[in-house]
């Protein structure tokens, strides 16, 4: 396999999953950011939110924030897989007998490095998604948003939500560790190499299970990260955001949007990992 097989596989998987699942993530962001402010639209449920947005802006309204996402998501997946395997190989670790604690540790390191590169793109995506249909829009698009943040907030503006984002690398790490654990169990049972292709059904099953478990365990970080990146809210920092969320909404506030996140992340993981496994074996 080419040294860039994991990078190419991750890029391909990220593009495919983003194009299919962006509207679901858009709705998740809208729900996660909603702390009850009167300045935000009131949605009765996800279906009502989608209908209101489509009525006001057409189907394209559900694709707000796609431009930074179509760059950030493939870049994140591609770099994650590539860095993970580069570190894995550099340390001389055995692909046939992976340690699940090592998988988790490497996943955290890889995720943190990727977050340092891509956080500005996620900030732009969040802000474009949170321009509501009844508001005068502050940002005209991807480039204008990127430039406006630099002019008004400087470099710090690009790294809002970075700390909970770092905590969120545990999500990807848990997912990757569970995924590798399940794949290793299957290849061990079949007595074949851990790198041997297993087929789409197994990739679908393993990616679904791993993503569902990781999402339930780590979702609160997504809510906090979204709220810190929101230009409509004014939090002093991570602690203030957490305290405010808990005071006004209780524990439930940290799980706003989780059902949509699960609905979105399951097909995202399935598409990404399946395309990744096939694309990397083509190089």
C-alpha cells in the first residue's frame, strides 16, 4: 500500500460523508446552540426546523456552511488516518496485534494535531450555520466570514471552541479504538491478517457500533464547542459556558441535538470508513 493510502482513503471518505450528511449536521448545530434566547427561531422538532428553513430559503438553506465543511471534514479524516498510521509505523508497532490502549492514545495525539490545523474552518462553518433566516446576515459566505473574523477578533477568533475540541478528539479516538477492536476480533476469529479487507457489511457494522458508543459518551463537548463558536452568543470562556448552560438548562442542555448528531454520525461513520477502506486499497 502507498504511504499515502490512508490519507487518500480518509479524504475520499470525508468528501462522500459530508455531501450526504451535511443537512443533518446543520440541524444538529442549530439545536446545540439554542440556549432559549428569544433572538433565535423556535423549532418544535427537527422536522419542523427543516420545513421552516426550506420554506424561507429552499433546500439550499440546509446546506449553509457546506463550503468550509467540504474542506475541513475530508482534511480532518485524511490527516487523521495518515498521521495515526505514520506515528504507528514510526514507533514500530505491529499492525497484526494492535494494543487498544495504544490505539486510543495514538488517536488522541492524531486528533489534537488535526484540530490545531482545522479549527478555523470549523469556526467558520458554525457561524455560517447559525445565520438565522429572520436575521440580517453578518457573513456573505466562506471567504467573507474568514476575513471578518480575522479583522474583528484576530487569531483568537479562529480558535474559539478549541479546548472542548481537544476534548472531543477523545470521541474520534474512542470510535477508532472500538472500530479497530471489533475489526481485530473479526480478523482473529477468521485467523487472517488484521489488514485484510473484510467486506462492506462488516465495515458498516463496526463503524455504526463504534460511532454510536463514542457519540453518547462524549456529546456534551459538541454543545459547548458550538456555543463558544457562535457569534450570536457571548460567553467569557469554557467554564462560563458550562456554568451558564447548566444553570439555565440543567444536564439536558449538554445533550441538545444529540439525537440528530447520532442520526447524522452513524451514516457519516459508515460512509467514511467504508469508502476509506476501499479507497486506501486502490493506492
